[in-house]
C-alpha cells in the first residue's frame, strides 16, 4: 500500500508538470492546446491525488514525500483556481493575472527550493531533483511575467525535467514488478527505502505535517509582502485563491496534526487558518462594495492573547516554535491598531517577518524529519530547567493522549474548540451597521472559528469517547454557522421572523439537555453550557425584537470568559501532570458506576508488580480485566469456582456464548496428552500461540486442569474453547495463576472492549481490578475454529476474527 501511495504521489507530480509543460510550449500560439479553464480543472484533480498520496503515505513513515506532495497540492489547487478565474474572464485587466499569480509562484519557488535542499542533504535525490525542477519552473514563470526576453520554453523545459524523472521512476517500478523485485533502477526500490525509514525509527519528527503547514504560512504572508514591496499593484480578488487554499489545507493539516498527537501545533494551524480566511474575506468584499471592510478591534486583541498563551505553552515543547508564534501575536496587534486591516502597511510589514520566520522554521522541521543529527530547537534545555521544579512537571509517556473510552487515533482537540468559542463569542460584540452587516469582518470568526473548527473538535471528541462533549461542540457549531450566516451574512436583515424564533427555541431545548447532563460531568462544563444558554436567549430576544440594550454584548462576554478559562484549563492539563486550573468535579453524583471513589484497582500493565498483584487477586477469588493480543477480556482462575460464577453473572453470559479456557503453554496439557488425537495435538502445536481459539471435544483432560466445579460454566456439555494467547503479559499471568476462564469484557451483545477505561465503564464494580495496557493492539476478537470433527478431515468456523480462514 505504501508503494502504491508513493507511486501515486511521484507520478501525480509528473502528470501535473506534463500539463504545465504542454501549456507553456503552446502558449505563444493564438489558441493554446489546453485552455486556461481546462488546465485549472485538471490541476485541481492532480492536487487532490497529491493530497491523498501525501496523507496516506504519512500514516506509517514520516517522509520528505509527504511535505512535497502536500505543498505541491496546495500550490496547484490555488494555481488552478486562478487559471479558472482567468479563463472565465473574472480577471479582465492586463496585469491582473500577473498580480494574482506572482505571490504564489514566488512562495513556492522558495518552498520547493527548501524541500530540494533538505532532500539532497538527507539522501533523497529523486525527490530533491523533482522539487528543484518545479522550483526552477516557478522562478522562470515569475521572470516571464516581468521580462519578455525570457520565453515560456524555459518554464516548459523545467517542467519537462520533472516529467523525465517521473518517467524514469515509472520505468523502474514497471521493471520491479515484471521481474518480481530482481531488477530495480537506482532510487526506485521502495522496499529498500521503507527499510531505511524503519531503521531510522525515532529519528524522524513526531509531526511530519508541521513543515507543510509552516510553508503555507509563507504563502499567505507573501500575498501581503508583495503588495508592500510593490511587486503587485493592489490586493484584489485574484489573491483570494492563495489565501483560502492555504486556509483550507491548514484545516486539513490541523486534523492530521491531531492524528500525529501534536495538540499544540494543531491548535496553531487552526488559529492561522482563521487569519487566512479572514484575509480572503477582506480581499473579496471590495468586489461588490467599493469600500474596505472594518475590523472588530476587541476581537483581534483577544486573538493576540490566545496566540500569546499558546506560544507560551508551545515554548515548553519547542522554544523555536513558541518564539515563532510570537510573530502572529504582533500580527494581530498590528491588525487591531490599523483601521484598514490587511490593506494597511503596518500588518503588511509584519507579514514580511512572518514570511521570513515561517521559511526558517519550516527548514528546521523539514531537516529534522529526515536527519539523524537534529537542528536543536531548545527542547532539551526547557526539560532540564523544568526538571528542577517540583511544581511544574511535563506530561510525557504513552498515556499522554489516552482516550477517555475506546481506541482513538487522534489527540484531544478541546484546546482549539474552547479557543474558537472565545473568538466566536467576542466576535458577536462587534457593533456593525445593521443595513450593511457584511462591512464588518465577523463571518470568518463566527462561521470558520465557531462553526467549522468547533465541528472538527466535536468530531475528534466523539472519536475519543467523549459523547457529551462532542454532542455539545457539534450542536454549538451548527448554531454558530446558522446564526452567523443569517445574522452577519445579510440574510437576516432588519426583518424579524417567528420561524427563526421557533428554530432558536429548538436549539435551546437541546442545550437544556446538555446543561442537565453537564451536572454529572464537571463544574466548568456546567457553566460553559449554561452561559451558552445566555447567548441563545440573546438570539431569541433579537428574533422577536425584544432585545434589551447591552444584553447582546454582556452575554457573549460572559460566555467568552468562561470559554477562556476552559481553554487555559485544557492547555494546562494536557501539558502538566498536576492540573494547575481544575475543571471541577461533578455537581451531582449518582450511585453506581462513577460515583465517588471506585474500589476497582487500575494497575499499569508495564509493571511486573502489577501483574503479580492481579495474580494475587485472581488466586483469592477475584475477577479482573486484562489486555490480550486482541481485545480486553474478563478472567477468573479455573480453580476458584466462586470467581468463575461471579464472572458468569457479571457478564450476563448468554447460553450460546459460553466461557472459554486459556493456558500459557501446551506443557500444562502434557499430563493429558494421551487423551488427544495426534492430529488435534499437532494442530494445536501449529496454531498456538495466536489469536485462534480451538473448540475441541470435552473429555477427561478437563480434570487435569483443576477446574472442579468451575467446569459447568466453561464451554458446552460437548465441547470447550481453548487458546494460548500471543501476549507475554497474559501468558505470564497464567504462569502465576494457572489456567484461567475467559470471556470478553463487555455485557453480552455489546461491542468488544478496546481500552482499559472501557472495562470499568461497562462492568462497573463487578470487576475487582483492571490491568491497564492502553489501546488494544487490535479492534477485532479472536478467530474461533471448530475442531470437534478434525479427525475426519473437517474443521469449521464459529467466528472469523483477526485471523482469516485462509491463514487458519
């Protein structure tokens, strides 16, 4: 699969370059071979393939190909939209196409040059050559727009180099497949490259998406840099594709950074994407109104505070990245101080600093992704400094991003979600002209921050098992999107409607349920949902034309302050082991699961002392949840009938799903070997240890395991399911306790348990202890094979799990 994704990426780059080469070779003609609109659409298709390849390629190994594919995908998507606009006559003036293209071309000349340099330094000559050729083509195209002495053939030749490299790679892959790996051209053997990447192991950066995100910051900054330096004559509609392409891709990189377990950098990309959408909105507005839009000053001050707080916490992870974010603090302050916003010289001057800083930090991240000898970012010095403090201790280790329930591939997104609540609420305090609501820049903050990014945070929270939080975030995001577009998008106007009031009442009923449920969650969440109710009341009063003076400002301010506290609390809890700002306990507690302090022990599986303690509990008649080579299971000692009966009752075991028997090795069955047929014994030796349970005929061999009265709860009167797990922790526990009786750690009929947090959540105080091993290695249970008729040459399958039939 990785080979396929790499092939798609490299051949996609070659295909895009081939399109551009044909376009520039035929551009001197009166009618180019590929019209601008068609070329733009084709580039959008190629950019989608490159984005897919970059994302899929990054799931296992951090490669320079990820940065190259994602950067080129963003570039060609913006480039394609501008070509479509030019082909449709949206850019009618003679210099419009040039002014629109030059900022992006200049940026990607530098960005791909950085990728090429890192590729040559880190032993990626194929990628480096392709990046250098596309960079050279972009530089030639910039020169072509300003000098007629340089013909389009120079641009086409550079793209042709990329096509030749792509053809060489395609030939190498074809020969590799036809000869079954015997013939491989240099640089095309992806199996060898994969082995090299795995050999580097932890040498790569923890977040391979940081570099593409930083390069996109240079793209948006270059739009305003070029205007300040006089390279372009004005800021207009033609620059919007660059800004919105960068913003859209940064939202995607925000999601991917959560997948890379980098909460702080994901939050930073979410913040910067909002600025890009706001900038695009400001450049788009003059197309239908002659004046420039105005900025809400208090909002930008709040945004600068959020950036400053995030920079402080990011400095603890990487001081270089933290200092880099301070440039955006300056940018927000410059926007707040300039009535013209993005059109003023002050913010454009700061954009120059963002361009330079983004390029330098992107170079550091690009190099550290592949190189063994890292460029120091100051992380070690911060660690050494905090190690002397007994109050501030950074959270580290495998449980840093452990989900609340279940297995999640994403880190927690609550930091970004609370910050978006702050931005959206303070945006509502902007007092604009009711007759011209679009003249005040409110929609990007309310719709993008309060709507799109909050919806993203709700989806991640749902994936992490936070059902109530995700429901609230998704509900609030829908409310922000609908109300933001209606009230601040000019759809609402000065008219008031009974239908709008009914819709708001429906939202209030949903939020009332969330307020009630938050009583059982935490004090902070109760106030968070309750203060949002104040905002919905404000919307309702506005809909029925009964809004008191000042209430529409006071309610968002209160919700914004509560959201800001939750933002700080989420940041501190995700960074430090001791929570500096508590969220508070539940205001109401129910008896049963989750009430007060649980009696169920939760012991880490990586400690030998924990396994011994679990063994003592099992020997004394307890039942425990333990990790295995598949999902979590509930176990009891075979020689304790009371414990087996307890497990049977707590599980509500159905008669058609009997409990099974586990041993640690076939040596435990050696005394009864004469009771098994040679074929069955050989099959057990070949099949185990593995996630394969064998259903074998019940016989006298059961008595050799000391089951006594427990036997009636295990298997059926005719057969018993038995297995040796392929898990060192489980087999060591069985060595200490003896054979164990096993069933899945969930009530009958429910989904399998894939995380230690789920064991207690599903079974409650019916389980005495849980051995905590984090997420399960697999989400699928074992394969159950019917071996009762194996001597006649037949086996069947009661359940096909992680091991397919063909492998059995």
